[in-house]
C-alpha cells in the first residue's frame, strides 16, 4: 500500500500507481479536495486501485507494517517516507 497524506488532484495520485501490485490510498482533511480527487479518479477509471478518504483522526488508520510508502503533500511539495 502506498499512502499519500494531502490531496491536490487525482492526477497526482495516478502517478503513484506504478504497478498493479500496489494500491494507493490518499487521506485529506478537506472534504472538497477528497470529492474532487474521487471524481478525477472515476473519470480516469482508476477509482478502486486508488481510493481517497477524509482524514478525521489523529493517527493513521493502518496496521503496523502494512504501508510500503508514505507520501506527504504539503503546499505542492512532496516528501516520501519508505518503510
């Protein structure tokens, strides 16, 4: 699983889907960004392999050792953390 924190567009998320063996899950606190990214992905036929959720918690919703890569999108700049 590849996780992106912060969503700018569905196109950015599509770039993270580098292989069919990965799933991409994006989280953002802004419901409008989540809705827009979902619509973009549906239009491209990618929703399912890539999903987007609104983040309302304080900890990430994943079990230990489940995520392969975390990408953090902050004002248009990407930071990557690999496990």
